[in-house]
C-alpha cells in the first residue's frame, strides 16, 4: 500500500529511503480526519512512530510553502524520555526533512549546554530534547517557544515512569495555548489519559495494531541451557545467527562487565553499555555498532532504553527480565520498521517456569530449542563462505594477475585451503555445551524410555520422601522434574531415574556439591521393592501419616505407599508446660523431624525444619554434613 499524500519534499526523502509501504501508525496519523487536530496515539516501540509524527506535523509547520524557510525561533518541539531516543529522533527527522531545508537541534542531558545554547540562538526549526534539559533551557531563556506550532510527546508513558511529569507540565505550560499537541505512548494508563485531557483539545484517539505487527517481525527462541553455560550459549548463538549487530541484555552492571570481558577475550568485537558509563562513552559504543567496528553490545535495561540500530537483527536475553513489559521492550530493539529480527531467551533449569510465565503474559509463542552445537556452527560457516565466494564480484586485471601468479606456484587445492583457513582463523571458536534436551511430558509414575539409575544413600529410615527429594535433586543436579522418572525408596537408600539425555550433566553437577556423608552415584536398576514416585496432586499439602481420602470411594487407582515406623516406636513424653516443655513428638515422627524454625531434617538444620537443606536455609546449604539422629530417651 503506498504512502498517503504528504508534502513533496518529504515524499522525495521517503522514496530515497525506499519507504514504500507505510506502517499502521503512519497510515492512521495521515488520515484526512487527523489534519490539524491533537492526537492521542497508542503505538508500540518499533512501529515507525518517528516518521509518523514527522509526516503528521509537516503540514502544520510548512502550510503551503515549498520549504521551512529561514531558521529563527523553533516551530516544533519533540520531547523524548532518554538521550539515546532523543538523538535517534533527531537523526530520523534530519533525513526526513533534508529537502525541506529544516534545521533540527538536539538538547539532551550529558551534552555541552553552551553548544546547545549557541545552536538555539543561531535559529532552528525543530528542537528535540529530554524533559530535564529542555526545562533548563526554558528557565535560562535560551529556548524561545513563542512561535511553536506543534509539540510532540514521544514515549509519554515511559517519561511518566521515569518521574518527568513535573518537567513535562512545566514545558507544556510554557508553550502557546493554540499549539497542536501529539501524544504518543505504548500504553494508555490513567495518568496518560489525565495528562491528555489537561493539555490537549478535542484530541483524536488512535489505537493501532503496530505492536502485533512488530511482534510478527520477531522470531522468539527459548533456549534451554545448563546453569553454568550462559557465556558459552551467548558465544554460540552470536556465531550461529551471524547478525551485523547483536544486543545482549544483562540485569546488572557486574553481569555486563563479566560477559563483555568474556566476549572480548574470545575475539569478538564487543562494546558495553551500563549506567556507570558517561554519555561520551555511550556515544562512542553506539557509533562503533553503527559503523561496524563492533558487532556485539552487552547492556543493561537502563542503558539500552531508546536504542535504535538499523542493522540490529539479534537480541539475546542472557538474564531473563523481571516482567513481560521489559521482555517486549528488549526484544523491540530488533524487528523494527518491517525488518526481521530474532530474540533469544537463555533459560537455565531454575528459570523454566519464569520464562513460561513471561512468554504467556506477553502473549508470545516461542520455539523451545537447544543451543547450537559446534558442528552446526561449522556447517553454517562453510555455507556462508561458499555463498560469499559464489556471489563475489569478478576481479579486476590486478586481481586476476595475482591469481595466476598464485596458481603458478601452488595448486588450486592449496590456494583454496589457504583461503578457508584464513576465513576460519578470523572467527571465534564455538564452545562445547552440555546437552540439555528435555523429553516430552509424561506421567510421573512411569519410568523413562531411556534413563540412567542413580542411588542416594538416604532411605525410609531417614524419612526420605519424594516431596522434598524431587526439588533437592533438581536444585543440586541442575535439572527439572520432567527429567526425573521413577523413584524407589528403600530402608537405607533411594534409587531414581534420570533421563539419559541429561544424565551426564546431572552427574557433573552433583559431583561439585559438598554433601558430607551424603552420596549420589550411578547404580543399577532395582530388581523390586520400594515405591514409585507419586503424582503431585497426592502428596501436595498432605502429611504421610494422615489418610488423604475420607472414604475408599475417593481413593484413586494407585495404591497408597506404605510408611514404616522407625525402630523406636515409643514416643517421648512431653514435659509439662510449666517446665518449658511442648507437645510430645509423634510416635512415627521423631523429635528432630518436627516442624519449626529450629527443627532438623536428615540433612542438617533447615530454615523450616524439613527437607535436605543446610544450616543456611533452602537453596544455600544443600546436602549438608549431618549426624544420624539419636532415638528419644524413654
């Protein structure tokens, strides 16, 4: 669909940039009913908003004139939440208005305010800035807004989230009342509606499907990795996808520093962005990405706000975001303005549920895959080399003369082998990773089709129970419940199945655990005895010494597992309350297994008095060193 009619100078710029098909938001703001009206537009990041409002205000600024005329006081004011986004908007408007003779000036924090003051006093047509810096120029009388015809608030919801409401209201109060106001926001919460009612007049509300379209241009991949394979996974994904520019997100500055150093060490041309860097350092990093001197940028969420890189085709979430909105914001750095992109989420076993929740809340369907292997990476390397040679332009006379000279001294095979070797030496080596392929869902009672049996030297006498065994096995072995098959509990040991695909990784993880006299190792399948793992619906919230069903009619098809009493069946007598005593322990539940903050389990002290936790609590102590409990006296 062609662009709706717009000013001839802007149409020329669009044609040169090959903007042939307008996005949904661009079509909506150029509709006939929007001419001269205030607009309240809901559109997602990456939907072409900058070009949209640039086209929309053109008629307001130029009327029927051929160009913008002599630069004097600004005619339009664009307010953006971050420096990066403001500078990006400035670049977009510069090329869009290049044939209209427009002078576009930026006023953002971190830049020299004296240079900005000089540019404002020299005259301009459009000013793009951040709220704090624009307010500062207004208070110092550097910015004259008496001639303004249009004000645009870009990413208004983000500006409010960042605490710029007071600055925005100050700016709008200072501008002429008869101005045209365009408000763009990804969402329209109550605060945005209130702001629009206060500072807009008869605004036309536009809600586009740009967010859906933007997501359609992004391919989401949820990649299962081992807990210690994050760096290796980033290396292999960058090598496999081979994007001109890649953005890798971490949740902390320390994570950015560690991952950036690891990539540079392996030979990647990488830069970093975090809140601890100054504006000059950020600008240099982004410029290195734009001109191709760097191909990977490792950043935090704060530093990456508003970044737009035309050649960015890959986004990697090295750390999962905290909410679905952040997931969409990160991924929206790619797949912009009709270009395709890939968003990869690296998911260790402990974050599987969180990843599924985030994807569900964002209404995203991701392909669950395993990391690319070194063999797969070498295969695509060979294909790219062959493709580059087949599509290469024919050499000139000097190139052909040198080629003949080479063939006189070496055979064609030697020359080709040297070319391949030179090509491969420039590429960072792929990393070997643990196989984390997950089997399909199955009934928890059933054994696995292909599994390895392991033995734990904790059995029924030490109160082994699947309801705490399963979480602890998953935590210590870096696996999920789906990779555990049958569990058989005996008097002095427990045997359980681990899916064959995850057995090696499980054995490697469990070997690093400091577990005192607790032992886990590979064993043979049991001949018989014990009981299989119960469905979660049975033991969730049920105590093993209480009957889970009121009548036999409610009892399911499987048999209730038998729980034997310890050798000492005589319960200890409780002291009277006036002597400081409490309830006597149950006969089938020894004193050290009681609940409470000081109770002990078979693996030492626990924060809640149950389970195989160490003295530091769940998830910290693990299989801690302990002593076999003594029977109560009496």
